[in-house]
């Protein structure tokens, strides 16, 4: 049988209720904390911060992944040969791409006669540039590090960074090939003149149109003799090596100023399709080590030219440190010319107005293998120059030679006279006295 339900005591004032269940102590503490408005706000901020951090990391990871998958970057340091090629290429692209931030590159040279040659080139300056090439957008950053220096040139270290959306890496090869082709095309049919910049060679100004060998008229047989010797030297390295002979050749051209020494070397370079590296031994800051380095690193297919060597060295004093205008020593020059560390496969020309001032040790065989006098104009040269300027005027040439008889004159003075009276051969003969006033 079911048990009877308990009845409330009618005498009691407290109603009958269920007994309350006590709350655990830790739940009360949590409830108290979570109900605190300051805690809720702090927890919310932490959550937002954590969310933003995760979002930022995710964005960075996504950007990094995108760069790895979609972007290709090429870095060109200033020491690399393609650096100048690319800058020249960009300078040609600048007018087309509306590059507004440009930098100037100035080439400066002071000649022995006091005249100055200066050329200016505009290239994209440091900063960020954008351009489109072959339908592909590229970003170019030219960065200059003010704290780092290129020890070979003393100039600030620079880098060019090219970034593109194309995943085709061959686009960079094509671009650099086009830049190289453009640079070489400028030199095609021309002679590049190099001058020293620190311990390296750099082109001076724009390449010059090759001078024809026929445009330089030397005395009978001189030009042919030198050209034949140089051609015999070129390409015969095996013959020299088999006989244990250093594969280098030295030439000395001497004579009064204006006799055509430098003009002939320029014409010879054009005939051989060579370039010219000019070094002034009196240059301030030139040391033995730097001289040796320059002579050992002459660009390929180049003639090394040391002009007016008598201006830097006279006959030796008792010490190498006495009697010289330059910082290099006489022994340093001799070692650079034919020492153990001197370069192979080199053609070097020395010029001087006063061969009597040169020490015999400098021009002995092995250092100078061939000497040629380029003196004042001979009858052969006067006739050749006259007929070159005034074709078919052989009789006038005879009269001109007769009037100059017994008077020394340089080929440079003759050329200036003929240029002044161009297309006027009769006046050139009648006013021959103008040449006497120049003597």
C-alpha cells in the first residue's frame, strides 16, 4: 500500500518548502568575476587584439605566399657590368615611360692643353619607378646605401631591384639582353675611350666614330710598318707561349707636338676595331698598386695608351722618390710594364715629345719593342695632305711645297690651315705665310 503523504504541522508558522541546494564556492567566484564589467571589457579587448594579430599574421602569410607564387625579383648590384647597361636602357625608356626622377652622370676630363671635355647623361635617379615592357608591369627600385661604399670606386653602394608579376624568369634575361644589345649598338662602328675611375676603367663620354686609317698621313712606310707589326702580334699568343715569351707588345711614338701621335693611335684602333684606354701618369692619387691593377685589367680588345710619359718621368735621380711629379715610382712603372704580375695579351703605346728625357731602362727592348719617330711634316706628308683636302690639285701641291721649303711645320698646323681654306686651294697656297706666323 502507498505510504501516506506527510501533512504540514498546522501549529507551525513556516510554510513547508523544498530545502535549498548550496552553491559550490568556485562557481560563485567565477560568477562574480564574469559579472564584473571591467573584466568583460578587458576580455573583449584581448579578444579583439588577438583577432587582429591573427588577421595580420594571416595577411602577411598570404602576402608572402602571393609574392612567392606570383612575383619574381632580380637584383643588380652596382659592381655588375649589366648595372650600367640597364641604367642606359632605362635612360632611353625614360621619355617614353615619363620617368620624372632623374639623376645626372657627368664625365669630365681635362686635357694636357688645358681644354676640358664634359658630357652629361641623364639616368633614372634613386627611388621607385614603374614601367610596362612587353605587356608586363615592372617595378624598379634604385637604392643607394649611404653607409656602405664600393671599395673599388669609392662611390656609395647601389643596387637596382626589378620586381614583376610575371612568373616567367626568362623575361629578365630578355630585358638584360636588350639592354646589352643597345649598349653594344651604340659602340658599333665606333671607338670607345676608357679612362680610369679609381681602380677600374669606365667609358669616357659617348663612343667616337672610328677614324679612318687613311685620314692620318705619316711619313712614307711608317704607318704600314706599325700596322703590320701590330697585326702580326694579334692572334699569335700560341707562338709566344711555345717560346716562353710574354705575350705583350710595346710601342713608343716620339716627336714634336702636333706630329700626329694620338691621331694615329685613334685611327689604328679604328682599323683594328679596338678601343682605347688612356691613363695619365701624372694623375693625382695614382699609386704603384693602382697602376699595376689598371694595366692588368685592361678591357678586352683595347689599346693601352700612356700619353706624354715624359711629363711624369724624367731621367732617374738617385732615388725613385726624387724628381717625379706623380705619386708612382719609377720602379713601380717598370714592374707594371713587364714585371711578374704584369698582364698578358696587351698592346701598349707610349707617347713623348722629348725622348731624350726618358730613362733608357724605360724604353729598352721587352718594355718597348718598337720605336717610331713622328716628326715635322715631310714633303711626302705635305703632298699627301694637300691632295687629300684638294683632290686633283697636284700642280698647286708642288707650288705649296716649294713655298714651305726649309721651314719646319707640324701636320697639325697644316691640317688647321687646310680646314681654314677648305674649298679654296689657291688661297691656301697664296696665304702660306699664315703658317709662318704660327711657328
